[in-house]
C-alpha cells in the first residue's frame, strides 16, 4: 500500500470499512456457493458421459467399417490367388502339349 492509500483509508469512517469488509465476505461466500452448484456439476457429468458414449459408438462404428474392408480385401486376395493358381495350371498344361 502506498502512503496515499493509507491516509485515504484513515479518513474513511470505521463503520464504512466494516460494511465494505462484510460485503466482500458475503460476496465471496455467494460466489463460492454459485461456483459449486451441484446442478451445474451434474449437468457437466451428464455431458461428459454423453461424450464418452458418443466417442465409444464412433470407435465401434469405425472398427466395424475397418473389419468389413479387411474382410472384402481378404476375399479379393483369395480370388486373385485362385485365379493365379488356375492360370499357372493352364500354363503348365500348355507347356506339356
């Protein structure tokens, strides 16, 4: 505090200083109660839970899509392998003739 602030506070009525302190304490108490409102924390918890479920559903959906793509790729690989084996047998038969 500066000297000017101290001199200014000394000239204020003591009752006013007490009222200011009471108002500051009351404001801090009210702010604390509003800040720790249970309804707000319940809503936050519900939002967080919904986000988790949404993320979980999204992950499962992407997993299903990836498994489907892998399955179709495996089928395509099997088709290509079978085709190559058939072509190899045909080439062997032509070579023998």
